[in-house]
């Protein structure tokens, strides 16, 4: 319920911009990759942890340990 409230109040365009910047940066193979400032920008725009995780997973996938 609280996530729904946050999503209604936030600036959707700003969240979209922040997640797009994070997606684009995570797609590069640069050893100088600096994602934390982009993640902080996304959090400040009120993106959820799930949205940020899905954005990164789009390029990197998910870790699935073998059992």
C-alpha cells in the first residue's frame, strides 16, 4: 500500500529518466563503471528497489546459485 502511495506522488518522468540513465550505464563494459551515483539519483527520484533491480537485471541477469 505504501509503495502505491509513493508511485502516485512521484514524478514519473524523472523516475523514467533516472532508470534509463542507469540502464544505459549498466550496458557498458567499462572498467570505470560508476553506478552508485546513478542508483542514488534513481532513489532520489523515488524509484523502488524492485525497479532499480529489474533495470540492472535487464543487462546483467540474476544470480542463481546452484544447489
